[in-house]
């Protein structure tokens, strides 16, 4: 029973556009780089381009994990925590999450 793990983040309005671009690239590189490192993380795509003005978020994570248990383990895996603590949390003001079974 696979799980989709979708996250939407809003970046801090204090960041310049240039800083936002750099942060988005760091988030993408960091999270997508976890595939093959975090057990049970099957797919990870971070969307940072093509945002329309009708959007109210800046970055989207679309990931697939092999099970609900893999999702729980992913949340506390040291590599994932390191990315979250250094590349995501310092630069975001809002996080929205949707997890569901596929």
C-alpha cells in the first residue's frame, strides 16, 4: 500500500527574488537527493518552476513512499531531517501537508 506525501510551502516574504530562486533550488536538490538514501522513498519531485500568479504557495513536494510505515520512518530519517532543518524551515513561513494511500 503506497503513500503519496504532498507538501506545499510558502517562502518568507523577506527573501528577495534572487534569494527565493536559490532557496527553491536548494530545496529541490536536497529533497530529490534523498531517493536512494531514505529507505522506502520511491519517488520525489520538487516543483519550483512555472508558478502562475494565481498560486498562493511557492514550492511543491510530490513524493511516493512504499507504505505508511515508510512515511513515518522518512519523517525522522537523519538525512531528511538535515534537509528540512537547513534548506526548508529557515526560509519558509507556511507548510501544508496531504498524505494519502494510493
